[in-house]
C-alpha cells in the first residue's frame, strides 16, 4: 500500500491528541485512590493545551490522512468555540458537582471526549468522518445528561437524549448512504466537483440523501420540528451540562451543516427553500413557546432553539458574508449563553432549587453584582446594543435583506422582539419583584468568578469591536473555499 | 445462472435431511404409545424437583459483562483487515495498531480498576 | 437473479420498519432495537452501493459504523439499566416528570 500521498502529519491532530491523552489519563488516574482529585486540573490542562495548539494552527490550510482531516481557518475558529465552551463549562462544573455530591473524575473525561468529537466533526470534508465525529461527541453527552444518577429527572434526560440522538444518527447515516450511492464517494470536495453529473444520474438518491442528512442534523441542532427533546433534556440534565449542551453540540452541528450545505451541496438550489421554512419555524416556535415557561432552564432551552433559528437564517442566505455573520453570532452566543448558564449554575449549587423564576426574587439586593451580570447576559440574548447579540442579529438580518430574503429578515426581527419579553422577565424578577422570603446566599469561588469574567468580557468585547471580529469570521470562512 | 448448479448437492442434502427427520418424527407420533401422567407432564429439571418460578431476575453483573463483551468483541473487527494486509502496511501500520490496542487496554484497565469485572 | 438493487429494496424496507418501530413502540428496549435496525439498514445500503459502484470504501464504512453502533448500544443499555433499577419499568410513556 502506498502511503506517500497520504500526508500523514500528526502535528495536524495535536489539539485532538492532547484532549485524548488527558481524557485517558483522567480515567486511569480516576481508579486509583489518590488520583480522583486530578480530574478537574487535568481536564482544564488538556483543554488549554488544545486551545494553544489550535491558536497555533490558525491560518494553516492543510489536509492530511488521505484527505480525511482538513485544518483550515474554519475548523480553527470552530475548534476555538468548542474549547472555550469546554473551559467555561468545566470552570462552573466543579462547584456544582461537589455541591450535588457527584464529583467524579469521569465527568471531566467525558467532556474532553465530547469536545474531541466536535473537533473531528469540524475538521473534515468527509461525510463518514463527520458522522464518526458526531458519534464521538454524542455518546459522552448521553452519559453526561444522565450524570446525576440519583436524580430521576437526570435519568429521564439521559434516556430521552439517547433515544432521540440515536434515532437522529440513524437518519443521518442512511442519508450518507444514499449520497454515497449517488456518487460513489463521501468526500464533499468530490461531491461538489461532480454535483451536476450526480444530480443528472441519480437525482432521487441525492435529494433523498440530503433530506435525511438535514433531518439528522436538524435533531442535533434542535431545529423545529425536530426540537421536542431539547426542553426536557435541558431541564433534566445537571446545569453545567445543560450549559455545555446549549453551545457545544449546537455549534458542532452548524459546523458540519455549513460545510455540507455551503460547500458540498452548494449547487443544490432547492435546499434554500427548505432551510427558509426551517428557519422561520425554528425562530417562531422557539420564541413563542419560551414565553410560557416557568422554569428558567426550560425557557433558555426554547431560547437556544430560537437562536439556532437565527443562525439558520444565515445558512439560508448562504455565501461568505452571511455565513461569516452566522459564525460571529455563534461566537457571541457562546459567551452570553454560557454566561447566563454560569449564573444559573451558581444559583443551582444551593439545596432545593429548581431554577424557577420565583427563585430569582430578591437577588438584586443580596447579590447586586451577579444580578447585574445576569441582566447583561439577558440583554445580550435579547439583542440590545451594544452587546454581541445586537451586532450578530444586525449582521444576520441585514445580510438576509441584501440577499433578497426580506420576509425572512422581517419575521426574524419580529420574533426577536417577542423574545425581549421573556428575557426581561428574568431581569424584572431579579430587580423589581418584591421578595416574600429572603434570598438564599450563594457561595462564590475563584473558578466561578473566572468563568463569569471570561463570559462577560467576551460578550461585551465582541460587541464593542464587531467589525474586527466579523473580519476574522470572514477570513475563517474564506479559507474553507 | 450456471453457478446455481454448484449448490445442487447442498440442496439435495437439505432435502434428504428434512425428509429423514420428518419421517422419523412422523412415525414416532403415529405408532408410538402415549402415557399422560402428572409426573410426566412436569417440566424437566435434571431429575430434580422443580423449584420456584422460571422468570428469575438475572443479576446485573451479567449485563455488565455482556455490555463490556460487545465493546471489546466489536473492536477486534479492525484487527482482521489489518492482519490481512499487514505486510504491505509495514512499520507504520504496526505502530498505528499499537496505538489502537493501547487505547483499548486503557479502557480495560479502567473497567478493571472500577471493579466492573468483579463477580462477588 | 438477485442483484444489488434487491438489497437496496430490502434496506429501504428495513429502514422504514426501524423508523415505524421507533415511533410507535412504547418499550425502551424495542425503540432501541428499532434504531439499531435503522443503522443496519444503512449498512446494507452501503454494501449494496459499494457493490454497484465497485468501490471498496463502502465496505470499510460498514466496519466503522458497526463499531459506532456497538458503542452506542453499550451506553444505551447502560442508561436503560440505570433507569430500570430506579423505576422498575422500561415503558417510555411513564417517563413524563417534565412537561411543558
């Protein structure tokens, strides 16, 4: 066998390898008597090392391992999003896990493996590698959702996420099989090059395949009508896991979707109308159902569905500008959504909480700083200037208008006006509702503070210098073409 | 197609086997003597009197072993194609497979350390 | 004469069976097995297409997806087992603590 053309270059995989080694080390040390406490430190070390390697890779454009691995600006930017989400969710996790007495080293290893899967997903042009990455990501997530073994809600969340996730991967795999049948290849570059001859020879296989792939990823990113699992899983899973859920897998799903739709099947025009419907449904249903929630985690679940809708708008429009604004929005969303969840996690470390709106009353007088931060994140989620949420929406919707999708932009703006109501409900509960019972004190520690600082600086920093970040996203997108 | 012919002996064999079995079974049903007593209708349990219900809950450790078996069993599937083209892959293939097996062994040590294989 | 097309038809039927089974069944184990049928339908399709195109990669993909399915099965059975030990049931319609 000739390996000379394969470009087997392990430096390409350094971020992934560092995650894998640290994950295995955590597992092995975890079974010894002394090593149980290393989980958090080793996990953080692995993520930071992977982040350093990824930043170092920025600007390279290289494929290796028979074209199975592609490291370009696009994958680097996505990998940075995943790793940031991992670091922040790890920082907030330890306190929560200790408070709930489920601080096991496996938690950190599972987070690392899951991020490894996301990075594999974002760094390949091959549908099968994307599928395997998706599974490496999903299987640890099933366990993480059910990580609170003695909490029936967590059990239920784990099993629901597993059933829906496995169901979705069935669709995805069958879709990939049909696309393979149409063109005898799973490489998106070859598919893009031979698209027209494939569409002529086997149009039925191709369309059915792409439809099934879309359904599969629709489940993963939580697009309506494939969203029904999200609220239950978000509510039932341990709060730091929910924080991770709302960003990591969603971003990974969009990474794969952007590569598949904006590169592999760029010439398939019919996708646009399907995406149009998906985007409108996702924005409308997510934002409207979020209005009726009593549980903040459930409300944020519907809100994350709505945010997936905004990014779907960017995907519908397509092309460099729109997808770059989608990337910018995703980066901002990582910060402000994780920030909101970080505060929720801190509140949840107390006993007997169930993240209800009523539990927020009196927070402003007891913890003015935390309450202010929560308000900032809520304003960001709602899209008030000068936050990253505002500029992200501005770029996405103005891109939609420029691309001729005026109705899409109008519906998007209207639904995001609806969203202001439920985000402000949180702020009102914190600041302007009279407390009938004293607010229970929460304990802070340096890790939680660090997570809050990173997310707050990110959310505001992206909003203060939007143009330089948009340029960065544009650069990232341009490199994958 | 011509190739069907090579399966002909097997078909004949199957037919003869089925015939012999049916004839013998049929004969025993037709001409055999039947006695129905209470003792004879009892479920047979190695000659010992049957005890308790047959629907026993199986201890969880059986499931543990079964689940672990699935994993390690299916991973071996990658060793077969590797072994077939071992010579042409050379040193690189060998080292890659070492990494693969090392990952599996990590998993093995983990379950060993967790006590998942302890029977008592 | 049985050609590769027949295998594709079988695979499509299997996929349909899997999807229907996963949607209508109430038993978690049954749902899980229906999902496994879907994955195996995809495997059959990969093999059939590899045969039609005379391309080896379809065969390799089946190896990979088999392993993935096994890993998924292990985790899924583990989760179902935990749930059964705590609730004494694997009926999906009974898991409705959370409702919107």
